[in-house]
C-alpha cells in the first residue's frame, strides 16, 4: 500500500485504508481553502502530496490510473452553480473534487473520506458537524424528472451542509438500478450557500 501512488488513497475503497497512517501522513499538512488568495491556493495545490499537479496544471488537476478510475480537483474564483459577474478574481470561492470509479462505484462515504484525505481532520470534522440545510431529490423533483423524461436529473442525489468554517455540497449520480459511478464534493464560502441552494431547488 505504501508504495502505490497516493492517488490510490482516493480511488480505493476507504474501508481498506489504515486510518492511523492517513492521520500521520496529513496531520501537519498546510491548507489553502476558499476565501484565500489565488497565489496561496496555487502554491498549496502544487505542494500537495496527493494532488501533485503536472507542470502545466495550476488550479485544475486531473489524475487517472485507468480509464475506469478518474479524479479531478479544481479551485475556482467563481461561486459554484450558475456563472455570474464577479469583481474579485484574486480570491478562491470554491474547491471541488470529483471522482469516477466504474470498478468500485461511488457513494457519499467515499466522498467524505476523500475530503479528509485532501484537507485533513479539521475540515473533515467541520463537515461532519455541519448542519444539513437541503437534501435532494424530494418526491416532487423525482416526479418532475420522470414527467420530463430526464433520468439524469432523477438520478442525482445530494445535500448541502453549513459548517462553522465552510459550506459543503456533496452529490452522486445514483441510477434506479445498479450502483453510482460518479460523485463530487465541493467546499465553498458560507456566503455563497444561499445562491447555490436556490439554484439546486429550481434546476
């Protein structure tokens, strides 16, 4: 396990990982998060032992061991959701990790543990203690998606959480039969939560 690329910590089933090893590896890990400057976040991404961007990658990192397993990380100056006008392009507003695993599948638990691997225990605990402010889909959204014959909308399962430090958006695409293969976890500024919630409720 120790000799495999650190990316495997994200794409292998987390129940198989030794937690003491992870805690030791990332206990002193420096963090750069939404609300901080682009230079600081860019330096953090470049130095991160798991992200390890290529020389031409800065705020968008892609990893792939096989065609069946992929991971991306993106830091953006835009709030999540619909794109609008922003004045400050020197501050990161959200950081998003997305995973695709056609071998082991995807679920909320794996996304949560990916959050822990990337950011460490402080952010993980902020997420775990955060209040769930919105969950979807509700039955009305399911009925609407079925009537409109949009199975992708019906398959999306997600929740928004509000923590002491940040807000969090977690989502997987769960079909009616079979397992989910894709999912994403976004860390965002608390001030952007209401905008995102309003958009998710009406999409």
